[in-house]
């Protein structure tokens, strides 16, 4: 097994990754709340943990990867007030909440598959695990770290903090948290503003509701992740991931809930990805810069100069280290597009390189450098820089300025197939490389252009124009030449 080190948010240092069970890894990542289309912000955690998932499998681990779907209990306001996000959307669109859940779960999965993000091995929903959540709340009540008021159950942070550290993950001091919490204005149910809901009593107008020992209600948002992670991964598991925005209160609450339920922390490595900004600004609904993934792929958001292929977006995200902030702009994405294309072109060349009697390039060192980068807390930008060193080698072998033995060539091919295709999850896009599907695709376009030539020859201008206009509308650039016509995909 490779010597992988990962930065643990809890201990604030890089640690050698040693799974609890020899070859098996349990990984839990907080998934989306499905009440709207996925946006750029969803792409980063998905791709970050997809990289980790793929790399762990690449080096030989069996991975059980659980990523949940939040379909109930995520309230509009994090202070346990306001409407449920899913229920609110259902009300606005006059749909059944489960129609909202289904619609946006489907669209999330479609977007993830476009980005070549592998499906998790288990994708549990909060509404499908009400019994487990009630069980967890009961455990916390029995342990004395929760209390019931008017059919709602809250976690007693003050009581917990007397016996255990609270705030370690996010580096917050309990005293500061108290002074920063606003006074409980008329909210008589909670003993303190720091307490969070484990179960909420459902008001008469609330649609999503289930019976419980405390009356009809619904689970609090933090409860689901404790209940579902431990159900599928056991009460001690290896990796818990998510975006930095979930550090507090969500993950801090999860640690406390785990200790309250099982008497010990449940997670060995806490991993967090940093956030995406847009032209230097935080993403926010009020700023009008919430770019949905579908809008990115089709170029239909006012901030976009053109559509961007999901592979270019994936490459763009992988070009930054997951713990660094990443700023989105048209220039940055267009630079990523070019880099991605250069990498794919080299991969296509690599297939047809001819071996020689000796190597003038150091393939061994290239392999070492690449794996060292990945093992250093998944340093994908350094990995990509080394892969571009390799691109230069490939190009100089192709130009006859360098040579490579058959054995080294095979190593080089394996390196790129393993790291670019399997681990980085980058695939050629139609028009940039010569995959089998692309060849067929090219032949179909050529056929259409031949039909257009024939229409022209018999002065059937309507058909000829129609073929040209339809292809142009689909994103092809058609140029008439003396021999007929040339085409390329508009970049
Ligand atoms: Zn979660």
C-alpha cells in the first residue's frame, strides 16, 4: 500500500493514513440538500471526495463510500427556526415535497455523472432513516445530553461541554460561542442558544412528519449524519468529509452526538475541502452569482462568456489543492480548458509512440514524483504539474528528440491510464482526441457534410442551408473549402 498522508482537520496536521480495518476503508461525506439544482459549489466537495475515493481504490483498498441525501430536516435558518428547505420549495412550486426530492436528486445525479463523479457505494436518504434517527435521539436522552420540550428534543451543549471538549474541530472556544450567541428572544424551548434540535415537533401545517415517542415531528439536520454514518460504517470509521462550510455547527454537532450516543468519537480523519469564490466574491443568492452546473455546461448564465464542458470544470477544480480556496472566472476556466486539451492530446499520442533501444527520459522518476504528490495530502496541482512534465517528454519522443524503450513506454502508458483516467477521472471530450466513439462521431458529421455537398450540387439550397444551420446551432463551426467543407467544434 502507498504511504498516503491526509490533513486531519481535527488534529490540524498531516497524518499517515492507516485504516481502522486492514484493507477496508469506511468513508462518509455529507451530500446535498435536494431542494434546488446543483451549482458550482456542489461540484467541489463531490470531485474532492471522488478523487480520494478513486485513489484509495487505485492503491488497493476496498472502500465503502456513503454519501447522504438530505431530503428533510434542513431548515432555512441554521438556528433551528424557519421552514424546512424542501417543504418551502414544494410550497412555492405547488408540489408534493417528495416530488421536489425526486426531481433534484435526479438532476444532482445527472450533473455528477456529467462530471464523471463515481456514485457512492451507499446513498441513504434522511427520510428513509427516521427510525435510526429516533434511536440515536433516544440514546442521547438516556446519556443525559439531551432534553425534551413541547415535543421537540434538543442537544444540551452546556451539559456536554462540562464533560467533553466542544468546538475542537472548528477551533472555537465554548466561552466565545456563548458570548457570540444572541439572546433567546422568546424562544423558550431551548435552554441555551447553543443547543441544537435533534427532533422537532411538527406544527399543524408541516407536511413532512413522522410519529415518535415525543409526538409527530421530524429529525434535526445534524441527527441524520450520525444515524446514517454509524449504521453503515460502524461506530468507529475512517474518514468523514465535507465542505469547510459544514465545519460549524454541523460537524461539531456530529462529534458531540457521536460521543453522546457511543461514549467515544466516531471518526478517525476529518477531511474538509475549501470553498469556491466567483470573480473573488463569495457565492450568494443575493449576489446573483449562483451558477448552476447546467448553466455552466450550456453557457446560459449572464456571468459566462461561453459553455464549459464538464471535463474542463473537473480539470479546473483538480488544478487547485482541495484545501486552497479556488476562484472561478471565465479566464481561469478557459486556461483550464487549454491545459486539459493539451493533456488529452498527449494521451492520444502516447498510444502510438514507437519504442526504441534506449530511453533518454526518466520514466521511473516521473512515476515516483506523481505518486509522491498524491500521497502528500492529495496534492493534485503538483501531480498535474508532473503530468505536464510527462507531456513534454511524450511530445519530444513523438518529434524524435527523445526516445523510450518498450518497457518504459508501457510504464508511461500505465501511469497515464492509472492516474489521469482512473484517479483524476479525466476523459477525452469529442473533438479533442481520437477515442473510438469520437471517430464514429466524426464520421457521422462527415457524412452529413457529404449530403450537404450533394444537395448543393443539385442546387437544393434549402437542404444544404438546413444542414449547415442545424450543425452550427449544435455548436459546430463549418467552413466551406474548395474540396468541400471542414468542421470543428466551436471552442
Ligand atoms: Zn452531514
